[in-house]
C-alpha cells in the first residue's frame, strides 16, 4: 500500500483537512503551508486520486467561532452551545474574540480562513458583505447580521420589545429612555428602529440616548443621562448596560423600581440574581449557537441548500426592576 494523505498530513505537521485542501482547493491555503504539504507529498511519493482526494473524517473538521466579547455571558452561552453541537458532530471548535474591534476582527478572519473548514461569525462589527468576502470560499454563517445570499441567524427583537413597551405603557409610563450600544452594532440599529416604531404606536415620549460601551461601566456612565432625561423607565441595549444603569441610579439616590423602571436585554444568568431582579428580554443566542453549527456541519459535508435568514423569537421576562409609574415625578423623588 502506498503513502496516504494521512501520511502527508503527519509529515507536513498539518491537519488532515488542511492537507486535503492542498489538492482539492489550494487557493484557500497560504503559500508557505501549501509548499510544505506539496514537499511532503513529493518526499513520500504520494499522488492524489485522479478524481477525488481521500475523504476527510469528521474528526478532522475544524469550525471557527468568532465573537466580539467572550466575557459577556450572552456570547459565552452562544459559544458553549456551539461547542456542544461541535462535539456532537465530532468537529473541533476554535474560538476567537475580536474584542469589539473591527480591525482585529478583520485580522482574525483572515488568519483563520486558511486553517478552518467553516466559520460562525456572531454580532460582527464589520459590514456583512465584507465578512463574507473575508471568509472567501470557507462556508460561513452570520449570527445577528443579515446578508443576501448567506446563511444568517437573527435574534429578532420585535416580539420581546413589543411585549416590553406594552408592559411599560400598561404600568403608566409615558416617557421612556433607550440606552444604545455600539454604533457599529447591527443589533443596536435593529432594536432602535423597533423601539422608535413601538413608542410612536403607543404615543410615548422616547429619549434616545447616546451610544455606550456594551458593559456595566457603560451603563453606569449613562445613568446620569437617564435620570436627567426625566424618563420614568429605561430600556438598555443589553443586561450589562442595564445593571450599570441600576448601579449608577442608586449612587444618584434614585430608587429602582420606585423611581425608575429598568429593562435589559439578553436575560443573562446575572439578571435573575440581581437585587432587584432585572426585567429582561430573553434572546436565544444559545439556540443560535447550536443552529449555526448544524448549518456549518451540513455545508462542510457538501450538502447544498439555498442560503436564507432564520429568525429566532425573543420574549419579556418580568422581574423586580420594573414597577408602576411613581406617584411623584422623578425630579421630586430625588429632592
């Protein structure tokens, strides 16, 4: 029996899937890697079959998962679900954190595209078309971003925000604030458009506050603006920002929910144990992680399907951070 592709991969010290690409799709490999594999094949006397290379076993498949902030519990939930589905498929999952930096994200994708068989890019800070161009021929799934001709998974905030605005209006709130996330966040723009439309439907005054870092510190920094706006309720871009608003409001002598109702988004585990418990919109990013890996598994296996956007519903989870409109205006309550 002559040398096999597995022998070539071992000699070149690369993954079997990478060795396979040297003969089936060499453009996806860097020049140094390609030269190393071809040199190993020549040394061993390996020649690929005329019409097909040896099949790549599932264990050799590597999927990259790119997120903007692994420290954010909502993204760690996405990664955990993706890792679980990857294990089920016997695929290796490689994690990359772009740290909310579009330049770093661009470099990460460029670096990984010659080393992996598929890529799940979650909440990208780049334009969708650029992400797809960077991925090249590597199958990709975009999460919380839409693009024509690509597999996309979107946590649709419409239902959750509708339930939230309905709920706040029923509690008597007539002026609400919205604390935005990053200016580069597709999810932020998606949510702002929905909130503006729903506030108009209920004839509510909406104070759209500036962009903030999507962290507790960002919410704490926004708290003074929330209080100064005169809003009796606030919706934050995510739970971390909402928890920061609650902390900042307390430091200003504003009580939650007696003086100010606070709503977050994501329903991270910390929301349930906060004091008071944080009312939040549940976002199914864990389900998105599983689904992204399912789609990539089919693509890597060679299954063909029409790219489409799959929407996952959100819903409101009510806890102690929201309550009826205070009998006194917020400015009087602080006096």
